[in-house]
C-alpha cells in the first residue's frame, strides 16, 4: 500500500480540539494483487532527472509471487516468478536496478 498526499487535514490537540495541520492529509492507495499475507516491503527512491524522482516498492508475500510497484501511484510494474514457497524477504538496491527476494 502506498500513500498519496491530499491538501488538508486536522490534528487534535489536548486543549483546543481539532486544529488545522500544515501537513497534507495522507490517503492510502490500495494495491490489489496478492492472495496471501505480506511478509515484508522494501522501498527505493531513484532520482531520474534533477527535477523528477521515482519511488519503487517491492513486496514479499506468502503467495510465492513478489511484486514490484510504483510506490507513489500503486501501479503494478511486474511480478517475480519462480519461488517454490512463501517469500519471506525482499530488498531493492539503492539505485533501483536490482531486486532480491528470499524464501
């Protein structure tokens, strides 16, 4: 699951009740696709140009199918096939070029 920013939010203070917050409200993005529980998530932010960066998310899951997604939108990029059992761990390298999974 990834989180997209929204423009407004409120926070509750002890004395004054709900107060406007300067930070944007975060709304969860649902990423359907896995059929079993997740074991681990790994994020990696890659600077594509000086003005643009991209964040990737890889998920280790008990369904034997780790998935790679765009972490900002939740869009599916690909699924890694070949594990014979549950995938317990996953990592992305700092440059976003390699993904490692372990079962």
